C-alpha cells in the first residue's frame, strides 16, 4: 500500500453565510494552509478532522491502493486529487497525492 500525503491548500471563510445561517459556535476548524498529514496503510491521521476525512477517504483509499486517474484525466498528476471538506461556511481544499516511501 502506498503512502498518501494530504496538504491543506486553501481555507475559505464565508462570513456572510455564517451570519445568515450559522448559530454561533465556540470552536471551528483548526486546519492551517500548508499543514500536511501522511496517511499510512489507509488509516485516518489522528489529528485530522473527522468531517474532512469523510470527504476524502475514498480518494485516499484509491490512491493508497495504486489507483488514480479520477474522472478520466481530471488532475494533471493522475495519482492525485483536490478535495474540499464539506463545511459550507469555512471549506478547506486539500491536495491528496500518492507518494513513494
């Protein structure tokens, strides 16, 4: 099984949507742009957000098992994907790529 690197590329924040639809919350996302995780044996990194992991888990699994080329050539690197978490107020875009040991 290949290792997979996950890199937080961009973190957006839609304050207008938060003001209109979200109840105030004490704690939101801790992810910082540039933050990285290495996935070993397809297992969720211990400090990764559960919701973000759910959004990318199937792509990580496919890459860890040697697959790729999602959607017939979507990515320049066929052994990668760009996936966003499902937080509509502060989505984070993650670049996921298979790496060699």
